[in-house]
């Protein structure tokens, strides 16, 4: 599978050098990003009408990040060149048979004179990445998370939507999370790598449902540490991501690397980290998406053998970080075991990310497939407590040819259409990554606000001097009533409250009397962030020609 299956963005070495000079000229602050203001000044030299330039930006900034990297800039310049020669600019142009590689650069009126004036400035050739392209330095914002002066981040240093979210998190949301111990109860504090991480896809299912084979099918290659067999072969969580060479990195090492978004997994202890590893390999698909392969969910007698770590807790942690969650079944493993039921329950709040895949569907004939599909929907209906019907993709996702002897020509056509639909869903992930990040940030902010209200209410209910232990136990026992009171007092939606049992379990290890009292100013700051700052951020980095 290829994310960048279009020819746009590729060009000859001669043109790449020209575009590199143009990019460096247009990039006013030298951070490897062309922002909206930079683009308005530079693109105006093309003398194209505003509606066409608006379309050029919309196509080039496909991920809606609010800026253009070097490759995006090349795409934009190629679209400008097409527009100047009379082509209609639309997304269909990218998939046409136009020879983008040998296309001449566009005519930019007065650019040569302006560049000649700037020629005396120092060359920035040292800022090239391995492909010879200027690259945005992701580490520019890393010091925000460690610097003591992080509360004084200037607005001018924010050059993308993700940068804006980092700034809002550090200045407005993180103080609330720290004050009310959100990281101990719900989710660890965010780091720079959590914001900069590539989109992730997690695969869940019982053993031998084809999770590892599915990843190999998409990559069209094996990856370090991949094991396939009818028995439970994958006994660990494996993150498959892009890297300079093929290698496996142990879990304890991965968890302490600042440039990887897995530091939060240290809360699950060494027992889990010994069953976690990262497989790196150079691959075009992995430059856009990271895959998370998981151990087969246990069924039958195997469920009685407890794992050495909290399996559902780990899947819940990954679910909050992932952009898509694939639940894999095969025609001979439709039963939802107790552990699988707990795993699916741990995905609560991430229903929009879940896709169901009925894999190895060519192992049964058409009549049996209809019965299998009905049985699967019945099983899922008992576990997924939603009125909507889950989207189920049917197919055989492996490198082996489809078994037409069982499925017939109709089955083959069905599988191909279903596979195309699923691949289209996967290809959309990088484009929606920025939107997903905003969505998760808003969701986290609301959860942190509710958590602060609960913690401060518990603190308020504690007596001043006598009977503290008894009062604490009473509050823990009647936590459902506490949640109800908090909901009514602050007019909060009931569905956004955390799981009572999990909250009670964590709460029992703390002294409620040591919690913080309600700080209305902090809550108001988060409300203002949700109501004004985030909409203003999105407005600042929308299409500059809107």
C-alpha cells in the first residue's frame, strides 16, 4: 500500500535545486515551514487569481497542518505551473497522467530580482535532510516541555496548529493536570513527542486471526521480529515504525527515548516493558503511519493464565494514542472471550476509531460466509453497546491469492471492493491526523476539567479535624453518588465521567485530605482555551486565501 501514490511532488534534480532556493527564500524565519503569510507574499508573484491560489494551498496542505513543508511546496509550485498553462486545478489533477517529474517551474514575476538582493545572505545548505530537502526542525519546540520559562512562549514561535496545541497545553492545560494529579488517575502528562508522533494504527484480535500478516500485506515485506503461525506466535506488543535501518529495540530502551511517544508506558512496569519492542525499518508507508501489533487475545482455558501485566490497561493506553483500531476476526474464531470483551470495553470513548475486519473470509464458501457474517454481528452486538451497526470489512488480507474455489467470482469481486474501502480508510489517516490531534486534545481537556471537579469535591467533603479516615472510606464507597453530585453542581455531561470502579481503585491509594481545593480560575482558563483559544488557533492556520 502506498500513501503517496501520486506523481506530484517528484521532480528532476535540476528543478529540485530551483525549488530549494525558492523555498529558502519564501521561508522567512528559516524553520523549514512556509506559513500562510509566507505563502501569500511568495505566491502573489505567480499573478494567479485568488480562487486558484486558494485551491493550490488546499491541495498542497492536504494534512491541514497550517504550513507547507518542502515536498508540499513542490506540489504547490507544480500546481501553480499547471494553472499558468490553463489547467483546471483540482484533486483529480494529482491522479492524472501529467508528467510532473519533467514539468517546468512556474513563472514567478520579479522573483529573480528579489533573490539576487538576498544572495549575500549565508547559505542554509546545512539544513538539508537525507533527501537533500530543507526539513522542519521538530526539536525547535522540544525545549518548551523542559524549560523553566515555558510559560513565556511567544506567539511568534508558533508556526503550525500542532505548535499552537503544544503552547496551549503547557500554558493552560498542564497546570490543571498537575494540580489535580490527572496523570496519576487518567493519563500521563504529554510530552513533545506525543504531539509530533506519526498517526498510529493498532490491530487487536485473538491469536491467528492474521494481525501480523495484515501488516506484512500492507508493507509488502516482513519486519524485524515478525512471527507468523497457527499458534499464539506474537507474544508481545510490537510497534512497527520508520527508521534508518532494520532493527528491533527492547521496550525499556524505547520507553526512555525522548523522541518516541512511549514514555507513558513506564507506568505498566518492567513486566510489560519486557513484552514490548519497537521494530524499525526504512519503508515509504511507515513514513506516514506507525502500526501496533498486539499479542493474540486469550480464549478458552488460556484465559485463566493471568498475564504478568495489565493487558486491558495497555490496550486502553494505546487506544488513546491511535488514530485507527482494527478488530480482526476470522470465520473460525467468532466467539468473543471474556478477555476480548474486557479489551473491547477498555476502548470506551474511542468508538469512532474502531473498524471490524472479518479476515480469511476465503476459507468458507458464499453460503457459509453469510452465516459467519450474521454470527459475527450477533456477537459484536452483545459487546459493543451502541445502537449503530459496526462497519465490518470482509476479505482475505494476505499475500496469497484469493481461494476462488471456495468463494467463486462473486466472492472475489466482493473482497476486492472491501479491500479497496479499507485501504481508502487507511490512506485517509495521515490527512486526518491533525484534525484527530485537535479532537484528542479537546477530549483530554474536558476529561481534565471533570477530573479536577471530582477531586476538589472530594476534598471539600472531608472533615476539617476528626474522623478523616472514616469520611474517606465513605466517599470511596459512595463514589457513584459523588459523581452524580459533581455532575449536577457543574452541569457536566454524564457520559464524560470516568469509569467508577477504575477511579475507586486508584483513589483508594491516596489521602483525599492532601488533594487541592477547587480553583475556579484554573477551570475558567481551560474553558477559555476551549471556547476561544482553540477556535482562534484554527482560524490563524486555515487556508490563507479564505
